[in-house]
């Protein structure tokens, strides 16, 4: 297998999910916050609401007979965003804890905030 083929098959590990609120920590939109709309683990990018707005030139179609210039979000690198803790309103890293339910005996993997050590329910 060639090196380029290996890179195509890799998936970026992330604990971020759709609908998480994140803060941009570097780049042109540093400091802005938004909700994750889409996570692309193959390319290592996320689509964040209201961040990295671009102008898209659209041809007239049957759906959009007017055409014109539309503003839409473009993906940014996963490494440029951090999960925003809702209680402290500060960016934090995420970890995973294995929690055992004593009544049923089942184990679950739950995400938690490294700063506050609280479990994130989502």
C-alpha cells in the first residue's frame, strides 16, 4: 500500500459531535463560538454555525431560479476548535469515562470535561 493510500484510509479521532457548542481557538475567527453542524472525520474538518463564511456563486437552477451569490459556512480544521463547557463557559478538552450502571450491570462510555470533571450528557 502506498503512503498516499494510507492517508486516505485514516480517520481523525475526535470526541466532538454534531450539535456540540465549540469555540474557535486559532485563525481568522479566533474567539467566536458556534454549534457544530457536521463533522467530517475523513478530512479532519468540522462545519461550525456562523464561522468561516464564504460567498458561493450559484448558477440559476430550477430550485433556485434567481441564482446569485449565497453566503454559507465552509469547513475548518478540527484542531482549531475546542469544546465549550456550558457551565463554566470556557473551552475544555474532552475525555471518556467508563461508567457502570449498578442496577442493570451494563457499562457505558461517557464523555466528560477534563477541567470540571463533569459528565457531558448529549
